C-alpha cells in the first residue's frame, strides 16, 4: 500500500492538471425509474459552498470521514454527505471547508494540509455550487459530531472506494415515493449516492490514475 505522504504528493501534482469533472460525475448520476421528473425552479443564483475530503491514516489503511445528516424538513435529510456547507462573507473556499468540518465533526483545521480541489459541483436540489477540497492529516483526527447537524460519522476506506467493484446500483425511494435507479457506494452499511457519490467518483478516477 502506498504511504499517505507519498500518495498526497502524487495527488497534489495530479490535481494541477485537467480534471475528469462531468465525465466522472455522470457515471454516478441517479435517474428516475419512470418518466416522471423532479423539478427544481431556482430563481436565485447558486449559493457558494465547500466540502472537505479529509484523508488520514488508520490501522494500515487510509480513510476519510462522511456524515449522516440528521432527519429534517429539507432536500438532503438523512443522507450521507461530506462535511461542509455554505461559504460565509470574506471566506475562501478552503476556509469554508475547514470551518465547516470543524463545526460538524470536530476536527482541528490546523492539523489539515490542503493538497488541492476537485471540480466545482452544482447540487441542484439545494441550489449550491460546491467546491470539494482535499486535505490530509498525518494522524487520525479525534471526531466529535455536532448533534444538531450530524446523526453519525462514517469512516470510509479509500482503497475500498477505488476498488474496481466499488460502484453498485439499486432502486431507491426519494422523498414521497419517488423511485430512482441510483449508482452508489456502500460504506458502513449506508448507501452513498447523489452529489456525494458523484464528487467522490471524481476523486476515485484520479486516484486510480495516480496509484496504478
């Protein structure tokens, strides 16, 4: 297995080149089972936001945290997400990702070394333009979930994500009985689909290039 510092050096160099972007995203796009389409009529421009993909060593592997959102009245209730949120006035996209990760899962942002970013991603249901930031910690962080936003913290194995058999697909129910055929990753018995899976698949494709 490639050591984390070596992998991060290779990843940092690769992120400075052209990114797979839409090509990677489309592989994981969920589609309606029937002809019915979900409609989102946004009248305002997308809100800027960031998420953090935080890699860290753990018992001979490399992992990253995901959160299961609390149940609430909103587009992403109960879903699996990367830590992150809305950009505040005057923040850079990196500052947003680190602040939100601190607030949601209790990491110390001073321990994170940022190596780059993935392609911006438009999350249609919530009207966000999200910048995925990639960073790493030399040691496993001590996680503390924000009880208001986070129901559970998952720890995903990076090498399972980049496995050739990582992508699965199944029919899922969204909202009030809306059926979607959803490509997804299964992580700690949770279905990771939609925007999170699409962003992770870009990282997956890039890492497959770097490692192989």
